C-alpha cells in the first residue's frame, strides 16, 4: 500500500538528501510534507529538523529508495510540541485528500498545496487563520468554500490551472491580497475582463465585495419576510 503512515510511536522514513535548512530569516525551520496516492496519514508530526516525507509505494526504484532512507524515532511529547512551531508546509505528490491534522496547524503562514489531485478545498481551511501565502495551483479544484474569505491575512493566493468556474463573493473580504493567480480556469469572461484591467486585482476584490454585500442584504430581506 502506498503512502506514509505515521502514529505517535512509529518511525519516520526520511530521504537524507531532502533534509535542508530554510533560507527565510524569520523562519528557521521549513517543513516539507510529501505523500502520494490515496492513503494519507491520519497524523503527521515531523521531527524538528526539516524533513521530506517520501512515497513508499513499490516501484522500480524501491531498492534505491530504501538504501537512501533512514528512520528517526518520534516521541509523542516532542512531536506535539514541535508541530505548533511550524511556519511553512508543502504538501505535494498527487495528493487527493488532505489529512484532518492539517487544520490543527494554526500557526502556518505559508501553505503549498500545488501540483496535486485535489478536487475540493475543505471549509476547515478557515482554521489556518494566519496564512499569508496559499498555493493551490495545478490541481482539479472545481470551486472554493466561502470560508476562504475568512483568511484575511492572505497576501498571495494562487489558483492557476484548476477547473474553477465561479469564485465565492467572500474573496472580496481579502483586503490584504496583493497577488491572485486565476489563469487556466474556466471562469466567466466578466471576471477576466476586470482581472486584466489596470489595477485589476483591487477592482476585482471590490467587485466581489459589492456582490457579497448585496447577497447579504438580499438574504436579510428574505429572512424578514419569512
């Protein structure tokens, strides 16, 4: 069976060549989580050092992979303590489903979910309220949850090369957003018309915010009538 499965008392299989130090001045450790195929770990608490979790599915390179890996034992107390210190996390490798443990990493500021097979983004994304960068490019997303608008610290949101046909009006609440990647999605022409204008990002955010406010008012009137 493919993938990496972690529990409190298991060992972590690590590709030694993938251990590296982050170049970010304010982020001494960078955590890189890689898993592939359908089976996702129910818990992942990497060691304090920067680690790359690699696929352990059987293939022609199995022998070579095993020869370059070593195991690092994880203690429950240390792993729980360290997970709350994470700043950055990268989840790559054709991942189809995200582990619920991801939503407990509330201190994350940078999350890379690009180059996977994700078809939906759970509403629990709102639990990561400190995110500054969120990369969802090169997936199979069809839509986004309205809770995306709760990530008010976001400055970069990359949605390029997905299957998104409509964006939630709540995106208009992302007033700190400085970069929004939309190309490669079957979005309405009206959206791209605004997006490609001068100062298009700010105009697009204003467009979404106006529509969001209008929808709130409409819902309020409907509730009053009922």
